[in-house]
C-alpha cells in the first residue's frame, strides 16, 4: 500500500489499511471514506456481480464532470470527478494517472456494486420491440422492465399452477362450478355473522372465468418473481395470503349484508402491486395507448390502474370486486412502507436502483 496516505476530504486525517471483503483498502476513520487502488476495486466489483469474471471499473465510468478540490493520496495529482456509470449519476473521484478512486462512505456500496447496477440498468433500459408490441396489442398485458430475480420464484410458480389446476377442475361443469363457489367463495353476509371465515383464504384460489384467471396469473408472475426474490419464499407466501385476507375483509366491510359471492386472487395481487411500487420505483411497465406502446414508470401505471378501479366503482359496474382491489393495494402499500428499510438493507442492489441517480429510459 506504500507510505502514509492522507484523506482527500479531511486532508490531515491519515488513511488506515482495512480489509474489505478480502481486499485491502485505505479508510479514513474520521469521515469513513475509502481509497481504492484500481486492482483492488476491480476485484471487488467482479466479486459482487455474478455475470462479471473480470472488471475494469474505468471502462464503465460515465461522463467527466469537473476537477475535484482534492488530490490523489498515492501520487498527489488532482482528482477528477466522474459519474460512476453513464446511466447512474453518483459522483466518483478518480485519479486519471494511477486510476485509484475515492468514494465517500455513503457511496462505497454503490461503487463496489457498479457492475451489478450496470447489468440491472441494461435490463431496465431495454427498448420495446415489435415483439413486445405484438404481445401487448393482442393480449393487452404489459411488458415489465426491471432487475432480474436472482433465484427461481418457486412459490409464485406453485401459486400459478395451483390456481390453474383448481379452476380447470370446475371450469367445464356449471353445476360443479356453482357448488365450489357457493362453498368456498367469500359471501359478506356470512362473514359478517362469523361464519366461514376460512373462505377469506380459499376464495383467493378461485376464479370466475379463463380471462379472470389469465389476467391474475400474469400479474402474479410479473410482480411475484421480484418480490419473492426480495422477501424469500416463506415470507412472500405469508404476505401474499395476508393481502388476500385483508382485501377480502375490506370487501366485506364495503358490502355488509351482501349475498353475492366474491372470488379471485385480485385482492392479493393488488397487495403485491403496493409492495412492488415502493420497492421497485424505477421499474417500468408498458401501456398500450390504442396502438402506441409506451414504457411507464410503475407509479404512473398503477395510478392508471387505480383510477380505472375508482371509475368502475363510481359508475357502479357489476362483476368486479373493486373494493377488494383497493383494499389489497392499500394493504400492500402499508406493508411495503413498513418493510422497505429492512428489504433494502438485505438487498442493497434494490436500494441502489431505487434512487433519483438512476437514469431510466422510457
């Protein structure tokens, strides 16, 4: 590491050698900033990204911004300020002579995760193509642009299979379908009198038509893989069912005395919408304006979805449990807000991709 080095920010504070994830770096104990020699930083970046075997952080730097007001701890030359990545506007101070880099304490995690961030941004910034246009034009389902899940979403897959198998079991026989719905659907008047509380769970596995099933299962897949990856399999299942139950209770409260049974996973999936919105705010979903496909921020997409639900409720449209949708969405927002800090601490890449420094192309 050479002779004694001084902090570029604190000037007179000396840097101390510190072992950081298997590499030696120089840390200022006063401000917490870190000085990386190029080889050490390249090794750390490669270790943090599964898709990168060798890294050269200088090749991924964004635009040069300006000269810094401090000097390199190694060679004494003036540091230069660059954006960390072209589409990630976190500032990094770099010595163009020796390629060392200085990162304040609050940006260290972003710097060492820069290749993973770059890979995620490539997914998030892909452009819609003729294939996505054809898909959405004919199926009227959005295309998602978000960071890829790191592990297989087994619970999401099992839920999709289970819902499909259950519906297939009664879809071709009207008499069987009515018996199933009568016994396992949520009926507000019965819940109100304390009967059949368990239907708040069973109703989330029933659907009224193939279109109802297909729409719900598609949105379960779109949001479920990322949420299950962030939460883990068990917690994801628990929160999914909790959203479904609470959405059902909101529907019951809004339809006291009602005798019309309600079925569907829509309330539970609306809960996933709320969590997805808060944990992946820079993700995009496409929206088809007649024949024009446009990537929208998830906040805009869910605002449109919520507006359509409110409009349907005010117009008194029948056949859709709008209160379950809204109740589930609010439940998901509450859960998402309560757990966001914990989720981002456990998944720092998600936190890095949620900030305003992310440059998303839409």
